[in-house]
């Protein structure tokens, strides 16, 4: 079946990587005589309006028995933040509308986690070769205090994880490092900055019929694939194709032990540390009464008390 590609392009993703990738891919489309239409985001959040209009007027659910000449395929060129916005923009539309993704950000954890090539042109050829979409599980969340609901394609973090994201997003070095494809370094700098200031906090976790209390939680992350922070394998056994959430919690310990745990993380041996807790469950709830930073896919939701429930849902990705 032929396809018509509807490209939603964030040119600023990865400090200009999105623009460069779009130029190359458009040339490939023209060379291959493939129909396409481009939409360029003009400001933060513009992709939401673009995608919702396309969903109302153009996009259709995938069905192997479709009898049409050309299938309208939505393809996002951007970073994980752009992908996060697009997936949430489709919340009220048919869940069988497939989504193509070409990673152009600084972290690209979603691509890494599900098996999409991280190099934009390779990801594009991967998308061209695919004949059907793949079922990928993403995170659903419902936060009762702020009455918020949404999706996350990578992970949701409370505490250190989110504080690092907040510091990295505010970093003056991030844009400069992105130009040299070293955006992950800004994340490392932010880790070093926040490690010394983040305090332990109490949380309640409900999962698998049990209630667990931690007095000095430090890092709390709910994830659907192994990676966060631009390739850090925080949950190596996480599987984006299974309806299971992986929950990681690290307790607040002294600096020497923290740096030892980081060394174990680099060596992928952190799962054996007694300060590193890993759980799997189809559903879970986290209650944090002490205000902490919270993020979803690197998008800061705020610094606040939290009562949040997590689950999974299937979405179709074309790659």
C-alpha cells in the first residue's frame, strides 16, 4: 500500500538537528517520488494543534483490510519532548491511528528503547521498509491532586530524576553541547549539580497488592523501556512491548555510596545494590506529600505534592 507522509517537523529539536534531518529526508522523499506534506512547528506546543487538526480531517486508523490507494501516515521529526506532545495530542482520537517517529533530539531515549535507529536517515529507511505498525506499550498516568491525566512514552520521574531534568533544561550549556552532539553531557553536569542538593523524601508506593513506605526516597522513576537521561540503562529488563511497568527507586545515601552506585550503573551492575529497588507491576500508585519536581518524558510538570496512578496502554508506531 502506498503512503502519504504527513511530516510534523520541529526544526529546533536537538539545537537544529530537526531542521537538518528534515532537509535530508525531504530530498529522499522527492527522489523516491513519495507523496508528502510538511508542517513546521513555529513555537512550543504548536505540534499539538497541527496533529489534532490532522486527526480530525486526515488521519485514519490502521486496518489491514483497508481498501484505499494511499494511507495517510503521521510522521514526527523531533525529540522525545515533541513525541510526548504528539502522543498526548492524540489522546481523544482513535488509538489505532499509527505514528511514525524520526528521532532528532539530544536524548532520543524512546528510539533507543524500542529499536528505532537513532540516526535520522536510517530511521527514515526503517520506516519506509515497514509494512505494518508495531504495538508499543506506553505509560498512562492520572494525578489526583492536580486532576491531570496523560501519557508518557519514556518515563515519569519524581525527585532526583525530575530535578536533574529541570536543571538540564535550564542549563546554559545544553544548546552549545547539542551543536556538537554532546547533549548528554549537560545531563551529566546537571546530575553533579543536583546530587549534592537533592534531599531524601518520604513516599508511599502501592503495587501488586502491597503498600511500601520509604522514608528517604531519592530517585523515583516509572519507565516502559530501559533508558533515561540520553541512554542511561536505569531499568535494563524493561520491555516496551509488554503491559508491565518498571519502577525504580534509589534511597538517599551518602555521597561516597552514591558515586559507587553511579559506577555500578555505568557497568550495568546497579541492579544488585541494596540501595537500588526495582519492581514490576501492571499498575502502581505513588504518593509523595513533600513537594518534589515531577517530569514526564523530560517535560517538567511542576514541583508539588503528588498522588499519581500509573498504567499502560497500547499505541501503534510505524517502524
